[in-house]
C-alpha cells in the first residue's frame, strides 16, 4: 500500500489550530481580564470578532472604511 505523503486521503482530519490570543481588555464591565481570543470569520470584510478568555463575552470591531481628505 503506497503512503500518502500529502495526507489528503479521506478520513484524515486537519489538525485544529488554536485561536490567536491578544492582549486586550474585555468589554464586559464586571470582568477584569486582559486577554482575548480572535475568532476567525469566513468573510474577511474588515470586521474582527473577539471573545474574552475569562467570561466568554463576544464583541466585534469594524476596521477600515473611507476617509475624506478634501
């Protein structure tokens, strides 16, 4: 039986990646956590979603947009 060097045979699962951790204050006023996970979104349209490591509060931040220089 040949060896599948690329690992693309049916039944093999891709290894799970741990979400990125960032040093950011939680938006929940009752939480004192300074660490959040960034939740990857399928459509990368300038919106980042974060979740607190301690209380699991989730919120979004919109980045980008147009600037009027005139």
